C-alpha cells in the first residue's frame, strides 16, 4: 500500500516528469474498470478524457446504470455524494475534496431542517446542488433539467418548499404559476452576471442570442432568448440557425458548445467584477488532469457518506430518477 498524503484534500504526490497524462489515465481506466464522469463546467481537457460528460441529471443517470467498479466524479463534492448514494457498493472518487459549491454551502443542513420544521404540511423539493444531509430532509430532488416537470407533477394546490436556489425557484414559480416557499440561497457564479455588460454585448453583437441558466438573476432571465439547463442550452445552440451566442452560465460549457458547433461563435457573459470577461467556478476548476491521474493511481480521495444519511437521501434521488424516466427526461 502507498503512504499517501491527502491532508490537503487531494493526493499530494509528484507526477513523473514527462508522463503522458492522457495515455496513463486511459490505461488506468481500463485496468481498474473505472469511468470518469465530468460536468460541463470542468476544464476542456478533463471533459475530453471523460467517459461521460453532462449536467447533474445526466451524471446521476449514468452513475445509476454503469457497471464500472470505480467512478471518478470530476465535478464538485455534492455530485460525488450523489453518485455514492446511488451506487453504495462502488468506489466513488473525486480529484479534490475541496471542490465544494457556494450554492450547497448557502444551505446548511441543520438550518434547512429547522426551516422545514417551521412549515408543517409542506412537501420539500431540493435542488441537486445540496449536501446529502439536506437531501435527507427532502421529498424529491430536482435538477435544472427537470425542475419544472417535477414541480408540475405535484397537485396544483400542494404546499411546496423549494431550496436552496432562490433564482431557480423564482423562475420555476414564474413558469408554473406556483407559489413555492423559497430558501434564500444562490450560486456565486450565476448571481454575478452583469445585465449592463450583457446589454453592451448585445449592442456590439446584435445578431447574438442570449442563453441563460435559470440560476441567473431575474433581470438576466427576462432578456434571455433561451433559459435552460446546461444540457438544454447546448441542445438549443446546436439546433439553432443562429451563428453567435452570448452564454450566461459557467464558461466550461463553451468547450462542448464549440466542439459540437465549430462554425458558431460563443461569447461568455461577463460578471460584474470581471476584468477578463470570464465566468469560471473556482470550485469546479480545482480538479486538474494531474489530480485526476493521482486519483486513479492511488484511488483517493474517496467519497464517504454516512449510512443513516444515505438511507434517507436515496429516497428523493430515486424519486427524481423515476419521475424523470417516466417523463422521458
């Protein structure tokens, strides 16, 4: 066994100079019966080596059906937890345990449990961007791909709590006519897009369509030509006859957009405080090819979820997957 230091949240071991990371990662995947699941917000090199690239719903669906022995989740911590809860008998790894989520952090489990307790008679819908402990206090989990359909699967007069993203919750309330009670949380990337700078970009590129994730603030969504999950925005851009798009979500999605549409131009929407015009999630970018190599080599760090929490958290996740399957999402 290796004496491996993961005190920093990742395998702190040197990578041999000159090693072909792509070739070695591919070799280890074959030898260890491992698959790499990568979110669209990962860097392009990680997306290119991944076996599956997708949004949160797709990653959960792939985790549920793969026969691999090891899952390496290149995303953020809650995604690794979700994969482990779905696949308790598989080893689930993540290149860097520090890859958290500002949205998940905005909803501490104890505070959310108290919030739910203060509103008896409400069904609880939690966005997938939450900890396993929050999911354990939830009736059904949703992603941005299926939130509208799952909310609409409840009776029209059902009293609903939605957490933690207030922007997504407001958007779903608007398109469904519901009046869900919202937790006051938000994603630091999507909350920082500048309407003023986007309007300026629209003037500079009048032929461009604005694509926006529903985690964005309402003023951004009101001027967007298309609002949708990362997968929906990618699909729209591919199917559209338009040749230029301004994209208001984490800029990692541009890699896949450009790969699928080499003849089209994709411009990242700038946040308020940006000097580079980019919109990267600092948590997502903690994962690197070197960390992925070490993760596969040493099979660390491993995602561990408390068994009691996992037993409760699997219920709303399974309900999400079942509803999505029944609706063909």
